[in-house]
C-alpha cells in the first residue's frame, strides 16, 4: 500500500491518521462525559474525578498532536476523486462536514489546553512531561470561562459532525453500495475507479470556509452559565458593615488548597468587614463575616461547599473576630489575633498583615495558614494524597476612614 493518496483511495499514512485520531477523539469524549457524571463524595470519589479529568486532558493532547499532523498531511496530498461528481450538493455537503471535522479535531483539544492554561491554580494535571501551561496565556478566571464555554458547547458540535460523518458512510455502504468505504479501509486496489472529471478548486475553498464558519459560531456563545466555567469569575466587592470606622471600598478574599499535590485557588464572592483602627495607637479590632456559599474553587466548588468539607448548608457563614495589635518593631507587619470560626468550629488564629496609610485611605494585605483538621473539615480524608491539610487564606483590600 502506498503512503500517498491516489485518485482511487487514501494511502496508509492518511488511514493511520484517520483511525488513530478517531479513536482518541471518541475516547476523550467518553472519558470527559464519564468524569462529568462521577459522583462527589469521599476521598475515593474525589480522587476518581481528578484522575478521570487528567486522563481526559492527556488523551486530548495526544489527539491534538496527531490531528495537527493529519491536517498538514491532508493539505499536501491529493484527495481521491469523487465517485459521484454529478451530485454536486451532496459532494459539497460532505466536503463541509469533512473540513469542519478536521478543524474541530484541532480546536477542541486546543480549547481544552487553553482552558487548562488560563484556569487559576490549575485542576487535574496533564499526564506528560512538557509543562502544563501554554506560554503567553495569563491565569485569568474570566478568560478561562470563555475557553470553558467554547469547550462545553464545542463538543456537542463535534459529536454532531461525527454522527453526520458516520451517517454518510453508512449511506454509501448500505444504500449506494458504491465501495466508498474501501477508500479508507480494506484493499485500495479494490476501491472503485472514479470518473475522470475533477471539481475545480473553488468548491474546496468554499467548503473549507464553511467548515471554519461553523466553529467560529461557537466562539460567540455567551459564557454566562456556571457549568461553562472551570474557574470563578472575579469576586464582587465586599459589603461595608454599618458603623464601621473604616469602610472597605474594594478587596478580595482568597483561598488556596492542595488537590492531588497541585495548588487550586479560589475566592469568596460575598463577605463583610467591620473595621475599627486608630492610626495613633496602631490598634483596633476587626470582624469579618463570610458567606460560605459564595465560594468558587474551580471544578471542585460544589464538593468544597458540600457536607464532607465546609458544609455550607449547615454552616452558611464563617467569622473572624480579632484585635489588631501594633507592629512589634519598625517595618514589621501588624497582627490580627483572635478567633476563626469555620463549619461550626472555633480556633485561635493569628493573621499578620501589611498596612499602608495615605491620609484617610488604608491598604492592607495579609495571609494566614490554617489546618482543615482543626475545624473537622474533610475528616474522611485522612492523608494529603487527595486534599492537603494546610489551607492558605489571604486578603487584600482598600478601605477609607468614615
């Protein structure tokens, strides 16, 4: 069998690309659906989700590499002549589906890689040694959401194109019985001899453009559904508590956990701070109330707020009450010492933070590390292979004196 295509049939290189990429794409779709439908629960279930998504991404990367090589090979090869050149509309439709499939085999795994690269903190590593992120793609939650929306809706389009392709192949095999299948499978010498007439270049160009337009349309689908976002959008500004000495004008309350050895970052979208601070004595007090249900932590948001962890249904709020102490020495950070209540459990907590004052405007930034076991969180996860014990809680805010 020849490596190159002929007027009658595809060569062995095109056949190898066709069947290998087909298996990888179908496997990636099946594993992705399997991962999406795995139940949340204990450590075993969560580890199964991480593993399934890692395999899904890795298979997608293999499909991307082969699909790109296949497309390059296709562009350098003659295509077997159509068996029914008189069926112009049918031939054009088949050509559009072919081009849309080729494009989809590249853009779908690529969109998954872009989603993985843009997601803050990452989720489920790709099982390969070539790095996890694409260069020049920033970690940006909103951008990740756009890629996720494309990936979510794009797989439906790709699945539809595959069904159309299979339906066309079955038509040729069962209804037409014209030997079309032998062009891509079986002995090429037994493939039917096509008519000598060949279509011009214009139908191929138009078909390629039509296939591209099909995928461009998916890019304009709005990314406004929670299911389409792997990582959260930017958190809303915190509310200022009534009677506060300093009103928070903007800020962020973030969290970082270790999942299967990888850092996953998220944030609380709704929280309220009551701050009293005297610049003269450098002392004061602070009370922060946090809406647990507003947590977004990538693909594990629901699990994190579920009964095995923060249990937002039973304990909808967390609170940090502390006294603000002056720096122990010039250039040292302040400290907020008090009590932190999460999931109904209260522990002593210290939060060091840097404070900058410019007139009536204060900027503060700090971070503390807590152990989830102190709050009875994730009691069923006895080791750190799935979820780490340590949790980083950080904040950054700008407040104005009232």
